C-alpha cells in the first residue's frame, strides 16, 4: 500500500502516492485521475523513450505525474527539471528534446506517454549512483543531493508556476545545449544531419542542412560537435 498525502502547489491540489517499489510509476499512474503523482524509491521495470530500459535502483527519483495535455509540456517539463536541479547546485542543460545533462552527461530523463486522454509525465533523476556508464548523478556532479521527495516538490513547483508559452520557449532556449551544435537526428528510420540553429515557437528543432532548413518535431538527437 502506498503512503498517501496531498500537496497544494500554486492553487492546485495534487495527490501523492509513494511506494517503496513498483514495476514502473508510469504503469501505476495509468488510469489515475489528473493531479495524481506516483513516486517510488525503486522500479523493477522502469522504461525510457523508445522502449529502452531505465535502470531504477534505490538512490534515484522515479516519479510520474498525471496531467492535462498541453502542447509545450515536453519543453515545460525539461525546463522544470533543469531549474530544480540548478537549485541543488547542478548547472543542468537540455539536449533537445528533453534529456537533462551536465557537462554532456545525462543526469535525468523525461518520458511523456498518453493514457486515456491524459498525459503521464515520467521523470527519472540520478541522485546518488550512476546506473549507466556515461551518465552522471547529482552527487557525482558535485551537487547538494536532496531527498527524492524534496527534489520532486521543487520540480512540481517549477512545472506549475504559471508561465506564458513564449516565456517557456525563451527559458528552454537559454538552457538548450543543442543550439549551435552539429547534430544527427534519428527521425523514424531516417537520419538527418545538420547544424541546430534554434527552437521554434512550437518547440521544434530548427536544423540547417545541406538541403535547406528543416523543422524537426520529434526524434533522437546526437551532438556531433562541442
Ligand atoms: C528517457 O530519458 O528515456 C526517459 C526516462 C524516464 C524514466 C522515468 S523514471 C519514472 C517513470 N517510470 C518509468 O518507467 N519511466 C519514467
């Protein structure tokens, strides 16, 4: 049975369900009402984007928030996680669309899935250990390691702070490590190479390629330079 409490943030009532262990907070959150937050100390079947495994031993933050769909949610979520990490002394940046990195190493991941008309925003943050080679954590990156509940509250506060879309885009652009880099983006089975020159008002990556400017809505991006 989870520990249940309510959280009131910016006039919204959230219902927080805390478990010691689940298979995946994304799975538990499916079908629960908007405003529910599921958090677990560890997951046995955590998953990330493209169906990849998300190793989830104790010592990380694993949470899923059930939300009303909004167009800029991926960007808002990236900004909220990066800003919450800044509050722990971590100079987090965003690799488009919403990998959270420090010095090019991944410290947090964001997964957004649709379920019954709602969006389930999944957030995984490495607090203590490094579950994958090449990743990092708040402790390893030299930050002040918060308790998972404390970091989650910071993220939710940032996420629910009323902010017009233009301001979200502006903050996202400031935090985005992809802009200015040579990149390769996997879109379906195609790979598009180019220089990332910006993020447009819909959150698309603006890429200068040999064939002209391309606007990319979704895909997996690799930084090739810098
Ligand atoms: C990614 O970078 O691929 C996204 C990773 C998202 C992981 C989180 S951990 C909490 C939630 N539950 C899951 O099974 N996945 C997300």
